[in-house]
């Protein structure tokens, strides 16, 4: 899997079976442990993490990438295909662009929401973007 990276971007988001995506924005990923309420009114770790969510933004003029995401979006709809959940990677880089400084494997990823670009008659030259909300079953640091 090879992804594209814009100068100045310090991350890449890659998915198996999709072309390299030019992600202009990726929301922070949060991972949370389940919590158990104990009889003495304290809490304890349930030991397991639940699914995570995050949002990626793609430029609307990247038609091949948008078409690939639209095809994936259709896979996630009824009738859901067996391959609707994909694997991917999040690569974060430090200031030096010599290899990733931190990599996370994303397992069981599927699209749960899409947002089309805002449409206005007057536009100050802002780039139109699609926003995709993704659900991730498992986030594994590597």
C-alpha cells in the first residue's frame, strides 16, 4: 500500500483496496476502556476497548479518490457486502519526513457517515471537500 502525502502534512491514512487518498484533515482518534461500577461506588477497568470513530476530509476535485470512497460507501449499505470492513494504517510523522514515527493499524474500518461539500453561490476560493466518518473495530499501535 502506498499513500500520497502533501508537503506539510505529517500523516497518511491508507486503506487496503483503495487508491492512495489525499486526506486534508483527520480528526483525533479516541480509544476508551470499558468501565465497571463496583459495589463500593468506585470504578474499575473492564479490560476491553470499544470501537473508535474518526473523520477524514478529502478534496472534492480528487475524483478517483472520491469515486473509490463512494464505492466503499455503497458496500456498507444494504445489502452489505462481505468486504465492507477494511484494514488500514495511520502513519504519523515527526518534523523530519524520514519514515513514520508512529504507526497504528486500523482493523474493521467502515464508513458510517458521509458529508457532501457545502454549496454556496458565493465562494471565496475555499476548496470543496467531502467528509467521511469512519468506525474502527480495533486500533493497534505498531
